[in-house]
């Protein structure tokens, strides 16, 4: 197929039933440079109206979406992302857009474009079996690890946070992150990195089996664990145990130096949530603790401090 012309490839992309959008990753604001007919039909905008624009126009005034924040973060880092976004057609009608964003690099490794693959998930959301928290079955599970998906974990976390506030019981959040996963991927390729993520996920999942425990994968090699009551008070102790169990897998890491093996770092935040504290305060504190753990070196476990919650 090396003799295919650019025009032939364009006809193939134009005829696919899945919406495809290509954005310039170098130009300011990542403008659309190509959109196929399927995407134009799905979103209701003509290709001419989309070319040169940023796809945020599809969200209209509905900008406060967690999935948009995740997508923007991935794009800023030149990383892939899978999100479910609320989009709106020109007539104001809502449709749920399931999007897979993939970075494209040239032969020198420089990021040049983002390709987005888009589907209208509205009908599936209407007809799928729904979990008590509201998400359909097909969105509850992370495809790579089998853990709770990010969206489902965050929905359950919101529910349990409100219960903890109402009943004044302790709740704990631990964020685990695989150390130097990027270097691991570069050395062994992405499929080996995915295998590493799955093995670490199994260790974490097997370490939290109490009734109130929740384990989810947020993105890449980052996992979140919710613990409650006495388990929340001991969240730091559990994190150290999990860290050692991952180290005991003896997965060779090419840049681990004297340590030689794959390790994880963790940020831990536990408290009885006051009624005046938003859930974002817990998330912010846990992220800050994880950031310090990574900064301090590999395999670190750091507890959040009072200022982190503000």
C-alpha cells in the first residue's frame, strides 16, 4: 500500500463511519485542519465552520467538565486521552461525544498533530444498564486494568465524600504513581508499559479488599484508592505495604539505578471532612503529597499536610 496517494488516503478517511478530526499541535490553540463528513454530520457544524477553530466551540458555555480538564491536561503533555464530553450542536441540542485523542509525531519525534476519533454515545447512555451512581456499565470499567474507570471512581468518591461529611467519619485517599513509567515505555515499548501497568494494578487491587475500599485507575500509571474509617487512619501504612509488594514483583527498570526494579510513589490524605470543605480540597491535598513524594525520590510515600487542603 506504499503506492497509495495522499488523495486515496483522504478518500478512505472521508468515507469511514467514525468521526475523525485532525488538529495542528504546533499552531496556537490547536486549530482544526481536517474534519471528515461523519464528524460534521454528528456535530451539526459544516467542515468550513470547524476548520481553523478549536473544538471547544462544541461545548458552548458548558465548560466546567472534568473530562475537558483531563483532555486539556493530556494535550498539554502530548499524551493520548479517552474522554466522554458533553457537546452541543448549533441548534443547542446536546450529544455525548466519546473521543479518543492520539498524538502524532514526525520521524524526529516532534509532536505535529492530534488525531481525534469521535462517536456519538448518546443512545448508548440512554439504553445501557445504569449503575446506582448513574454511569452505564460500559463506562464503569477501565479497559486496560479492569479496575474502576476514572469517571466511575470519581462518581463513587463524590458519593462517599458526602456520606463522610454527613456522618463525620474518616475518609482517606491515596494516589499511587509508577515511577519513571515514561522511561520504561521508551526502553521496552508501549505494550510492555501496558503490561507493567496491569501487573501493578493487580497488586493494588488485591491489597484493598475491605467493604469500603475503592480502587480506580486515573490515567497512565496513576491509581487512586479510597479507604474509610479505621482503614483511612492507616492509609499511609497500607501504602508502604503496597509499595513493597510492587517492588517484590522484581520487574526490571532500565533507569532505576541501584534499585533496578519498578517502584511506585504515593501521596496520602486522610481526614474527617468538615462540611465546609469541598471534595476538591481532598484531591488537591493528595496531589500535592504525591508531587512531594515524586520530588523526594523514587518509592516515596508522603502524607498530606494541613496547608495542602486549602
